[in-house]
C-alpha cells in the first residue's frame, strides 16, 4: 500500500496537518510506503511566488480584498464564473505535480489543501490516476474551493463543516467528522512547575501566552504593555525580529519575549490563557492542550468561520479592541472557575488522535483505490 500526503505551503497549517498524518503512518505503520510533497515545489516559479506572496499580502495588508475574493468565489451565483477560470490556471501551472501523481501511482492520496485535491480529482476523472482521494479540510468551516468532483472522502473538524458540504451536494456517507490532524506533542502531559523553571517564570502566577503565527503580527507589543503589571505575559514574536528587539529593550515587568520557537506546546503548558489568531491548526492544538483562547486579528472568511463554530461550543472569545481584551483577560484571572468550565467544554470537542483516525478510516476502513 502506497500513501501520498499532499499540501500547499501557502499556509503553515496545511503543511503541519499533512506532516502529522505522515509522521503517524511512519511511526505506527512502518510497513506502509508513505511519501509527502508540497504542490508548490512542483509548480511554475511565477505561480509559486504569487500563491505564497499573494496569500500573505492579502491576509496581512488587504483584508477587504481577501474578504471580497472569499465571498465571490464561495457565492453560488458566481461559482460558474470563477471556478472554471481558477481551475484552468491551477492546472497549467502545476503540470509537474500532475506528472508526479501519474508516475508514482499512489493507492491513497490524503490532501490537506484544496489545490492538491483539485489537481488529483481532475486526474481521477480523466482516468489518469486511480487512487482513493481523501481531502482533509483544515478549518472548522468549508469554502466551496474544497469541493472537487472525484474526491472520495472529505474529512472535517465540525458538524458545521459537514452540513456545509451537504449543502454543496456532497453525499453524507463521504463525509467523516474526524478532526484536524496535529502533532502528538500537543496531547502529552507536562509538568508546569518544571517547565516554568526552564523558562525562568513563576509557575503560580496567572500566565498569558500571546502568539499569532510565523509573522508575529498584530498588537502583541500593546498587549504586553497593557497586561504585564497584572499578569505574567509570554510573547512569541516568531519571525518579527524588530518586535523581539523592541520588547527586549523595554524589559517590561513580568514579560518574556521569544523569537521563533519549536516548542509551542511547552509554552502552552505553562499558560492559563492564549491570545492568538483563529487558524484551524492552532485551534486544534490549543483544544488538545485545553488552553482557553481569546482570538484577535481573524482573517476574513475561514478564520471568522472558525470563531463562529467555536462559539457554538462555548469556546473562544473575540475582543474588539485592546481595552476589551485586557478587561476580558483580567476577568478570567479573577474568575478561574470560568476557565475550568471552558476547559471542560474543550475536552468534549478536541480530537487529538485525528491523524490516526484519518489513516484508519481512509486506508484501513475505507474503500480502496479503483482498479
């Protein structure tokens, strides 16, 4: 049995989800031949640049354009116009990826990005590949781009996403609510006292983790300044080196700044709350850690839908401004019983074993490739 994990590196979450399933297969089913590939590594240089740079620019600098594009391409009225056009552009720029799928002949393709699903589904419809194609939706809602005729199985993280797919005309038997795959390190037990000593912080103080992704974007500095006298604040600046330097120069009380980290699970383990962006992978990770979130800087469309879904479960709060954010954090600091209640709700929603569940449902319990 040969399994191919595919993703697009336009967002770190798609890669992390694919890697989680890949690592699970390597460790738990060594007899399985498994490979992982980024579609953009097999795309034209111009397409690769625009796909990565365009997403970053629109999400960070032109939210209104992203919101418009998200709505237009998802709207039933405009789908007949935009979908054929985008599909044609995608196919002519990913011919090397298509050739890879045809040449390698995987039995199963598990895709964590709509672009790779679309290319694989097109090849299936044309009879050029016969693999069982499973699409893992990496948000808690579903944009229409995730739907590609020829897809055998859709993996979703919420009932809301499953209902959206039903409205798109997908048969219920092809939809499985198994969650978004994450690294198992987010499911381990950690000793808060030992880790706090490692980071040089007080294990008994109310601790706020502020982490918004690889760009270190958003009002991280202002949050640290407004709360450092009332709480212990850990700020992950990631690739934002200027922010990291400024925070270190200011030497705020009860504040520690970090650059790009490879141990976010340890920072989560010593924290009582997290201020973060509502990306699908981030939400799945903090659910596994049972770390109550407060969301900021949501990208229009998919991340706003993530917040909407989490609210249905009584999890996650969005702050309209810094004043509201600070008041909300201090409220929870004074009412720890409310945090305990949120953790109990998170326990019911989390799916830390999604990677294994996806492999077993698709490759063990699901239908095999069409031969």
